[in-house]
C-alpha cells in the first residue's frame, strides 16, 4: 500500500490519454418505442442495453442505434417496479435484475422482460442492492442491523457480513453511519469508502480488501 499511496496522481488529464476512440450512436425512436433518456447498462458485441428512467423502460438497440426491443413493468403489483434504481444484465443466466429502492423490491426478468421472480429486501435483512454480478451481489444492511455491507448470492442470501457496526451507537447514529457511503462499481467489483474512514475497499465475491488510504486533512476557510 505504501507504493500506491506514494504515487503522484496528476490533477488534470487529456481525454485522448484514456480513450483512443469515442463513437456516438444516435438512437432511433418509433411510435411503440419512445424514450426520454438513455442510461447504458450493458454493452454486448451485437447490441446495447439501456434504461430510460423517465418512462421506466428497459430497451435494446443494435450497434447503429435502432431499437430492437423494449419493455416496461412499471406499477405496484407483483413483478412490477415503481422506480428503476439499479439495473443489471447477466448473459450468463440470461436475466435482467432490477432493484427498486422505493418499493424495496429485487425483481428478476428474462431478457425479453418476462417476470421470473421477486424478492422483498426486508425479508433478507437488506436495504439497498448496490451491485449484482454474475455469481454474487453486494447489498447494504438494514439501518438497525449489525453490519454496513453484505456479500450475497444472486438470490440475496447473505454469504458474508462486512464492516461491523459499533454496538454502542444509537439507532440514529447507526442510520447516519450506514448511509455515509461513497461508492463506484463495475461489472464484477464494488469500490466502497465510508465518509468517516480513510480506507477505500474493493468488495468482490471473496469479501472486502483494502485498495488505498486517503490522506485526509481539515480545510479551513476565511
């Protein structure tokens, strides 16, 4: 970790130093496939999978931007979501996983949008799903729980509890502690840092490992 901490990181960078080529794909619409925004969740060799938060729909386009399929399950009933908080696609088992923070639901569909199964987060002792990978997931524990993060299987059964809470904290202090989380994610790793701590962790199917340490200091302003 000393070698990593001692490394000098430039304050600025040029886009062409990290990306050799940027391609813009104009998305087409049709009367049966309208959308207000496009958030990319998966890139495949033949298609893109995207989420439209405004209409609550999930759709696919080919590499030229033509919409080839879309579906929406917005609602309050079984297999339906109120909000697409987080969406993940897995070609390994041909599923799309949806986490709905508003309804505290975790819903799985096949790639055509057919309902497969639904899980209520409260039943699993979880609050928020942060990452769904091919063979594991990372989720936040309940506010009154004993741990801040959990590694689970794809059905959200807890495999390992991470970052134990201080048992002397009040319920309000626990609530504040568990939500002070800064994070980033890719398809197979969750990067986590709690605001009151200086260590950044990577969380994978194997658990949590330290990545680096922030050098924090107080900033005074006049």
